C-alpha cells in the first residue's frame, strides 16, 4: 500500500526557544530563507505523500496562516510589480492539501500520533518530526523509508548511529541487519541510560507506521517523562508484525535546540551562493 498521508506533530510548546516561542510557533522559526516546517512538508511531498496532517496546539495558528492565502499581501505585491514574490506566495498556499487537528493536552508524541487516527485509520502513514531537518536532494529520507515499506511491508523507522554521550537523548533501537543499512528491529528503549541502551542506533524523526499502532496507543500506559511514548508502542507493534530500521542516507540538522538551529542556519547559509560571502565576512569580523 502506497503511503499517501503524513502526520506532523507540531503541538509542542517550544520551551527551549522561549521567550520568542511564547506566541510564535517554533516550527515557524527561519532556517535561512524559509521556516523550519517548510522543509518537512516539502520532503513529504517529494516522497509521494498527498495529504499533510498537522497535529497542532493553541499557539500554532502561525503555521496555518503560513500555508493559507494572504490576499492583502498578494494584492500589494502584484500592484507593485513584484511578480516573482507574488507567484512564490501563491505556490506556498498551493503546496499541498493540509488538515489541522488540535491536540488539547501536551501528552507526548504517542498521544500526538493518536490524534491523527481519524484521518489515518486503516492505512499506513508517514510521520515527520519537523525539528529534524534532513537534506538529501537525490532521495528524501521519508522516501527511503517508504521504499523499504513497499518492498518488505511493515513499519519503518529512521536510524542514526550516535555517540555514547547522546544515547540518553533519543529512543534507541537494536535489531538484526538483514541487508546493508536495513535492520529487523527487536528492541527499543526511550531515552535509556548508556548502560541500558540496546545499541547505539538512535531513532530519528521519520517513521512509516502501520494503522495497528492506534489500538496499542489507546491501551498504552504513560512512560518516560509521564508521557505517552511512541517508542513504547512501536516496541509492542514489533511483537506482532515486522518493524524495520533504516540507517538513512543524508544529512540531519537538529533544529530543536538553539545551538542546533543556529548551527543549521550557518551551515546552510554557507552553502547558499548568494549568502556565503556575506556570512564569511560576518564571521571574520567576529
């Protein structure tokens, strides 16, 4: 079954970026010349998804506004002859069919995915965590996962080998490598201590999930941090159907922290022909 829907859990409070995220969605922070959320949406569309489902909270109206029409702005740009910008604004609002579902309480990633059940029930679906920005122009990371799903069936998660010092920051998975870079997952632990980690492969923010995840989430108890952990539900899912892990190809920028976000902006700006010299001049002055 082809994956046509993709969930974006974006209801988080963005406390690491306060006070700017008091009223502005963290996902709307700029990454060079467009907001963070745009990178994930473009990846989903390039991977073959047609329906984008945003799981939002009360402070996320700016995301809805970004992907909506802005008739006053468009009219102003057209009248002033700024047609390149005018058509760019039109294209943003026509990127995809986007639906919004409200997550009323911040109860964790597992609960956010459960909020998407009315839309995704009965079919495999993608999940993108927009804090993780992946760059791979040849084959988007979500597309890599979908191809494994189409070939082997089951659910698929993105994996990255991490250093010992980072193990406790992520869900960690282990399994049998059945072919280069593809693992049959047999164990997963959310944010373990180093001594308890089953491997050094961390689960990154891309998933293809079976609809069978929803009954497991309904019956789940809270886990680490008092939240409903998606990792725990996928671990249960692996007992009844295959769950694959893919050591993805590409680069990842962690935009969930100020340090990671600033680093991503600098690195991507240095790769931009129009910005590189300006950034280098600024860095030299400092």
